[in-house]
C-alpha cells in the first residue's frame, strides 16, 4: 500500500470515529426528548454496527479469532476478566428494572463492538501502516481516552471526566497491546461490552465508583507490562 493510500485509510478511520461520536450524541438527545432514554442510542448504534460490517471486510476490522497460541492459557486472561467484572464489588444499582438491564445490554454490546472496530481495528491498522506498531498502540489508546471528552455533554463534572479519560487511556493502551499481539479485536469486544455493562448496572454512587479507579488503573498498567514483554515476534512495544 502506498503512502497516499495509507493516509486516505487513516482519514477514513477518523471519519468513522467522528460519525460514531455524532450518532451517540444524536441518539442521547432524541432519547431525552422522547423519554425513551438509551433505547434510541442503542438502536442507532446497532444500525451503525450493521453498516460497519456491510462496508468492511472482517479482516479490515480485525474481527477474527486471535492468532497467537501463547494466549490460549486461561490464566493469561484472568486480569482481563477481573477488570470486566470489577464494578460488581460495589453492588447493583437498585433503581434499574429488567427493561433497563436489557437496554443496557443491547447498548453495550453495540458500543463494545463499534469502539473496538474503530479504535483497535480501523484506526490501529491505519496508524500501523503509516508508522509503527508501537505508535499505533499509543495513539489509538490515547485517542480512545480523549474521545471520552464528549461526556461533557452528558453532564459529567471536570473531575469525573478527567478520571474517566485516565482510565480509558490505560484500558485503551491495554486493548491495543492485545490487538498487536493477537491481531484480533475479538477478546477486546467481549471485554469492552462486559466492562461497560458492569459499570452501568452497578451502583452509581460517586464515592464507590472513585474507589474502583485505582485498582482498574493498576491492573491495566501491570497487565499491559506483562503483555508487552511476551512478544512472540521480537517487537519491542515499550521502552
């Protein structure tokens, strides 16, 4: 692929991300105006997921089984499972009913797939082709984190937003490392959907949520170090 085409691929990846952000905010606003809440956003994003699948080959999204046998051991994914379920330590959100759980499940499955396909699929590959794997990991992770700045529109305080961005960057880099090693977004899609679902249906008490930030950051950083040092290709990803 030549340099001009590589840059076109990168611009397209960024355009898809921009469209996604716009659609989320449109869905949220329609949900508020109609009183249908997150259901509207969920339906819009399910439609967007279908469009992504229809307009891209699965290999262009890295939507496939992991390539690396080194990650076949169950123990290797235990930290990822802990991160995905860590919010359950603070208990369920008492105000949610069955319909809320179903809407959240639908929304987070769509979000998990879309964000992994865009940030760790299209964007990661575009940066990697234009530069290096190391830069693709860092840039896609940081871009993913700062992409959460749109939550200002959802009424988050500056402190809450900064905390969320920090966690998102750490998790984003972790997931990008997994993609670099497995050449697959599939583990990330499953994790992302579970992590977001857990964070939404469990207690939204600000103090309890804040307590989880440190273990999430610590686990993400340590897990990233472990992954980066298990390169089976001899590629130096950190340092």
